[in-house]
C-alpha cells in the first residue's frame, strides 16, 4: 500500500472544565482531564486507525507527555522514526478552558518542543517524505518548516494536502505547492473576500482559493457537510444526519484530514475519498475526545 | 530545636504555569511561549513561605495517586515542612492552570481533586497540635474541614489565622472561630458585598465579625482594622512589578511568621508589606 507522511505538532491537551476566568480571576473548576492533542498528531492517529501506513514528523520533550505520545502512536500504528525527542524543550501543552454549560472555550497553546522543529529536522526526514505518495501538514508547526517540507514533497512528486489550521498568511509561492487545500469554513473565510458559513458561500468563494494556485479546495462545513471544487468540477457531500448522537465535535477536522489522506493513499477518487472522510469524521463526533475519538477502519467499512 | 510551630490545613496543587503574550478571552485561542510545572496550592505555598522563615510547619492535606502526586511530594521533600499529615487518596491530585503575561496579569482555574477529601480524623490527633501557636487556613478546601480544624485549635487555645482566598461565602460559624482574617481587595468586595471601593468600610464591617482584619490592596497598600477600633491605612512601597502571582501567599507567610515572633500586629503588617514588595519586583 502507498504511504502517508504527516508533519505537525503534538501537545498534551490539558482540559479544565468550569466557568472561564477573566483577567485577574481564579475560578474553582469542576474537572480536569489530560489527553493527547495537536492537529498533526491527531491526524496521524486518525490515519493510523483508518488503515494508512503513516509516519509522523514531529518533536516532543523527554518527559511524561512525550511518553504519552509514543504510547498512543504504538497503539494506533503511527510510525515514530521521525518523532524527535528534544533534550532542551518540554513537550508542548494546550491549556483548554471549557465551560460545559455554554460551550465556550479559551485556549492557550504552547508548542514547546514541536515549536522548535527545524529545517534541518525536515532534511533529516527527507526520505520519509520522498517515499510517501501523500504528504499532509497543517499550520501549527513553524511556518518556514512547513513550507520547506511542502517544497520537498512537491519536488519529489508527492501529492500534498495542507490543512490551513490555524489560518495564517502564506506567501504567494506556497499555494502552487498544494494539491489539496482543506480549510474549515472559518479558515476558508480567512483566504477569501467574504465570509463562508454554508454550502452556497463555499461555492461562491471557492474560486478565489483556486485562483491563489491550489489545485483542489475541500472546505469542511461542520454539520452541513463538505464542499469540493477544482478547475473542472465541484461536489457537495452532505454530512451524516447524526442529530443528538453528536456529543463532541473537537477533533472532527483532524478525523476528516487523516482519513481523507488515507483514502487518497488507497487510490480512491476525490469524491470517494471525501465520502469516506465525511463518514469517518461524522462517527468521531459521536464520541468524547480528539485522538481517542477516532474510529477504527472496520466501523467505516460497515457503513459504506 | 525550634518549638514554635504552625499547623496549616490547606490545599496542594500541581500548577501548570503558562507564559503567554495574550491571556485568552472567551472564544480565543492564543499562542503561549512556554510552560512549566510548579508546586502550588495556597496551603502548600503558605507552608513553604513559613518554613523558609524557620517556622516548624505541619501541613494537613491530601494528594491523589497519579503522576502529579509524585512530583508534588518530591518538591515538598525539598522543604522542612512536616509531611506526615499528607494523605495519598484514591483520586486525582489538585491541579491548577495559570496563564500569565509579562505584565504580571493572569487568569487561573483550579480543580481541587484530592483537596476536597482531606480527612477530618487527622485533626483529632493531639500530637498534631503539640507546641502549635497558630492554625493557618485558606479557602481552597471544604468549609466543614476548616471549621473542624478551627474548633480543634480553639479547644487547645491555639489562635486561628484565615486567608479567605479565593473568595467564597463564609458562614457565621466560621467567622466566629477566626482571630485574624486576611483578604485582598477582590475578596473583600465579594465577601462584604460592598460595591464601591471603600475598603475602610469593608474592614470595619469585617471587624464586627473577627477580631483582626487585614485587607491587602496591592499597589495601594494595606488596610487593617481591630475590633472596636477605626480602620487604619498603611501605604505601599513603590516597585516595578514583575509578577504578582503568589504575592498573597507570600504576604500571609511573612506576616504570620513575624507576628508569632514579636506579637506586634501592626509592625508585622509593615514588615510583610515591605518584603512582599521586594518579592513581586524580583
């Protein structure tokens, strides 16, 4: 089977549940949970569980949270040859303050070791990128490092997927390096002249993203579905009707990207790959957690 | 051998400290620059503060059985605090997160975990109270535990110092057991329900409930009030604040350590005020 390589970050998600404090305030919260997080890591876990042969390029600290990362990669068949261990930096963390009653959150992400990924680290992992058929990345790792990796992928005819999360300004030369650009609705809005909230907005503005130079744009629209467009065609795939079964949408975008990349590795056509990822991400929202909510492959095959 | 001892009944937290240029508001995701763990919790912090000043401290508290508890106990072992009254119980350790910027502003959340399950039975042991001059309390444990501790202390003619932080409603029963009450300006406003910034009025009101009241006002100084006396303002020292985090715990420790030694209320406040100014400018 064809291989997938992913560049991204791992952080320990520190989820604190309670009223969100104002500046100067200390709130007594209700509950605290630690779990694996970081978009690149979550997407690799999704790909591993979806059946891909995946290698992750990232960096963790020589500490308990770094060990947590290796544990989950072992459980989910994610290759760790290029999971670097920093002696100087701690594993990154994301402090996630969540108000369960209102659904509000406030988050501070400290990339830690993953924020110290270097161009040299990418050069050392060049072969794993070269030998894969798909390369997937996001915008949480240092941007110069992400761009360097996209260039290596492109020079070696590897198909590239950029999930532009969190959205950030990219120089003109970056867009032509991207085969699949996979923002959600708010990230997509960042790159166009209007606001994208639904299927109609997506079809109205997708052309502006293609004009930037990417080959295919795939916009995830939450519980309404996924919109795809390239220079020859377009397609809207409605989301699964899950209703009250949806209990936690965090990590749904990661589920989509990891499983979409997996489907492309299996030579599925673009529409087929979108359908597969749409179901995979849908099922993930019926469970609590991010990495821990990713479905196993056989659950999806049963539904297809 | 130092015979002056203080019993602290209070919290131990594993603190996640996050340095972040911006403190996230509701709906925001911001990029932090670094994080580090720290031994925290007002019970532990105030015990450390007292212990460093040469006071013998017995800390009554609890930690969980998890990876955080081993860090916490290892950090506490580096101090001279008596750890024989800290129980390991089958739950999560207390945890907190504080996100702060370079100006010293922060926002924080605490999840109490094991601190809400500290055993009252320990408080009944006579050996705990031997040679004890003061009981020190805060508001990060259940009030029922604080009341039991204060009652046991009173039975043995031991005075009760309470730093009512964070602000919570305080019952009449609790107030009646406290000899010295220490609060900051936010806590004073909340527990007195006085909306204006009239801290002298707040101190006077609180002095009807406890014998000695101390309200710390940050850069604006300290207001003190003794029962049946007028409130008195003590001005602050002007310093460049690097971080105000932990200043309340530091102040509480310095004040009590000095007060035990010299029994001079006002002079101990002045000393604590001065030392805290140095602490926050470091």
